[in-house]
C-alpha cells in the first residue's frame, strides 16, 4: 500500500513526538514543570524502556523503530549523551 506525501509527513511528525515523549518519560523534562506538570517533569529516572509494538500497535499507527534508534544511539537533538536501552517487545497470544 502506497502512502501519500501527507500521510508520510503526518507519520514523521507522530514518531518524532513519540520519541520525545518516550525520552521525557525516562529522564523527565523541565519544560513540563513550566506547564504545571511537576510530577511528570521528573521522569522515572529510568535506565531502560520498552515499546509494545508489532501487531498490537503498528497495524494502525507508525512503529517505534525511529524512537528505538534515536534512544539507543549516543546522539540526539541535544548532542552526545549516554544511550538508553530501549526495545520493542511483543506479546504473542496463542
């Protein structure tokens, strides 16, 4: 199935936002405190994270491949940093 340019742009925007949210969940984001989300701004002090993917999610929404690549990398939009361990997990029901 071919996607239109608009669909591709929409998916790109979605996965970039998804990546930022995942990162914020792991380590927090001071901007959330400015928005009066004090508890969320602290993050979870996590060293690892996961994304439930495959059929449960990706049949209807973009997958987590970009997010995983960015989070597992030593580099992001803020420059060099320690990488996070971040992976897709899948629950298979028989």
